[in-house]
C-alpha cells in the first residue's frame, strides 16, 4: 500500500484488461485514470491530468503506444512522466524512453513492484 496516493494512467485498448488493471491498482492504493488508446490518453494529459506514471500498451487502434510516446517527447512537461510498457509486443527493443517493459501476461507482483520502483 502506498503511503501517499499516486496516480497511474492506464492506456489499454482491451476493456477487460484495462478494468482488471484499474481494480488491482486501486486495491493497492493508487488513483487510476484510464484511456482506451493513445489519443484519448494524450487528450487527458493535455486537459491537465498529471499522473505519476503511465502504464502503456503498444498495440492499440487510433493511436498506438509508439505514436503516443513520440507525442509525449515533444512536450517538456509530459516527457518527464515515467512510462512502463505492458504489452504482448513488449521487449527491451521496444523500450523507447520507457523506464521498464513488461510482457503480457505479467505477474501482478512484478507489475506492482515495477510501478513502486518508478512512481
């Protein structure tokens, strides 16, 4: 359980995975904002949401994870938000400027540990 509530932005196109991640993270004490694709996530960030960390899928419709990271790099305020990639396509080759890459399906304890280390 985190001592100060931190915010995680979950960017995942699969509703069941997005909802499960939200439930797990909320049970661990995080406030969760969710988006179904990169464009929706970018809009939330541009409208003032400032998460402590972004949990990002790579393969999504509308705007994929790589495009989303490219947009973040252009904004000095947003480019500093740590990103953890959680994707079936996840590998260190796909890391970009993410702080960590976890491959789906992932171990929940490893996910929480990775978030705690980078949030």
